[in-house]
């Protein structure tokens, strides 16, 4: 596996990176602000950028002794101001009735435990060069629904490398059980490369090892669509400009309620992001060096044009699924070789695939539809009435006509009613789906066909993709 990395990755050495890119792009004053989490947080917040809420700080022994510990919330993060690599970060998950706080590893902590840890922070035990430090208490962000199956208690983050106002590389970092719930690849966390054009994950890595599945849940790691992708790229560029850095890594969490939130800025981000993306950083930096990028929108556009959109086929190959947009051209195959080409809505919010009843008639299902319509089923049934009627008619109608495969209860604006299911084949992105579609009147709606999530198991949904 390491041999694969050697063959496919053009490694940008740290010394070369510093001499060619970081030193010319980053003034020492800006790098010092990036290193100081409190200063950078304040500057970002002043400019209206999203940051985690600050609960308190401890700057010296006097403040340590007088700190209002009991005023801390049940859940928070305690970390060093000048820490690096996740060292010294303590994640508090909740509080028990006995007054003790709980870590992500279910260890109970008392105020005395916090005082000892904060004291170690003040002594500089977790800071660069062991310089005296400050203890920071801030909110613990909640995990977005997308990442819950992939995360062990901690909060994942997205690191975006920005150079000359252009995002040049990005990855997701996932906390795992073995990493102690910290999003640190070298401590056992997982890094996932991201295609900059689509915001879709490409490759997985832990340490220096390539992986295709999550080692703790076996969930495939390629093909995950990151929500709010353009907003994350925008925030990363804006944060870079606020701190006045030409080259930096911006770490952004995706909070369940708040959306993207900046965790910190790093003027010397590590090079592990190259392994997660299976490509070197130097070539990308060279391609944007010297470009005149005056706006955030221009920076995003350049990033997508230069460094994205080339891995769709690879994602499909790795995941075994096709990438589709929210609206796709499909072909419906009916009876007696009848078929129709229409635009369908790809709707993961709907369980079942639904076809317009008039379109179904044109495809040869008019006999089955006429038989069902003779029942004159009202559309204002209660839940109990609908279930009872379904039980009475299901066997009768499915025996009466082979094209009536089942009945299903549908909620309408008036109440509940029944719909029949017909057998139909739908070709989507060269993949033929054999399904049982419900029939309803969609003549007043934009799309005559909705493809529901039960028929989307072979597909990945990219909201940015155009048909």
C-alpha cells in the first residue's frame, strides 16, 4: 500500500513548501495571529464568520483558582490556546447527577481534574516549544446527521488548504474510537480526500494506510456528498483574508444546527492531506501561484475548474454507484414495447417511486387503472379507514388484473386514500430499475415522475449536477 502512495503521490517536502510558498505568502504577524486561537477567533467573529461560542478562559494561576467551574455547561471543549495536533484537547460529552462531567470515553471528571488539566495547559505542556499557554473553554459542536454513522462521539472537521485565494485541496477528518474521538489522522482518525468541484469524498486514509471502508463500521468512504460545500469553500477563503494569510489550512466543522463553523486557522498545515487525496500539493500550488484572484467567487470557480470534476468515474467505480443530479432524464418502459422519455425528480425524501396516472395510461396500463377507478375510493379517509379498505381490496384487485401488484396508503391534502402499484422499468443513467410505482395525478406538477429512495440504492445524489 505504501508503494502505491509512492507511485501516485508527488510529495511536497516541508522545507520546500516553506521556502517556495509559505514564507513569501505569510507575514510573521499573520502567522502569530493564526497560532493564537483566541486572537484569530475574535478577528473571525468581528468579521461575521461563524466560530464556536466561547464560555471562558484561564490566563494565569489567579484566574485558575477563581474560575466559576459550576457555571460551565454540561457539554464543552477544554483546549490549549497554542496547542497543535489535537494535543491537550479535552472533550466533555455530558454531566451526571452526581455533578461529575463525562468525557467521550465515559470517564468521570471532577472540578479538580479540570484544574489539573488547565494547570498543565498554563505550564505549556501542550504548546509549541512549551511556552506558557491559556486554557480555553468553548462549546462542543454537535455532529451533523450525515457524519453520525462515520464518527465516534467527537466532531469531524473539513480542512481546506487555501493559497492565493484559491482552495487547492481539502479533506474530511473523522474521529474514531481508536483516536480517542479526536479528528487526528496520526492518532487513528480517518482522512477522506474531497473532490473540490463536487464536495464528494474520494479516498480514505488512516495513518499512512489507504482504506476503502470505515474500519469500525465497514461503511464505504468514497462517494459521500458534503453538505454546504460552496459555503465551506467561501468561508475558508474569507477566513484566510481576515487573518491576512496567503497560505493556510482552515478547519471547519459541520454543526447539526449551525451548519459550517470555523474551528481554527493553521498557517503551517500538515501534509497528510496529500495522502488522503492521492496527489501532491506542489503542482496545485504552482498552478495558482501568481494568479490575480480578486473575489471569493473567482477563487471558488478557479478551484473547481483546476482541481475538481475529474474523479466522477473513479467514484462510481469505487462505490459501484452512479452519480445523478436532482433532475434526470429517464426512459419508462411500459407494455407492448411502449416507452416514454421524461424528466424525473430524484427525491430522497419520498420512499416510493411515483408515476403520473395519465402517463401510465399511455404506457399501456389503462385497463388496470380503469379497474381501480371503478372502486371510487375517496381521498379523505382516516388512517384506520384507509388500512381497513386496503385489506378488503388488496386481494380482490391483485387477482383481478396482473398489472395491479399491490395497494398502498397515500396521504393527501384531505386525508388518506389508496393508490395501486404497477410493474414498470425505468432507465436512469444507463441503469435499468425494475420497480413497482404508485400512480397519481401529477398533471399539475412539474415532473411526471418521482424516483424515491427505495430505487436509489445504486446511485449517489449530487445536488450540483446538471442533467
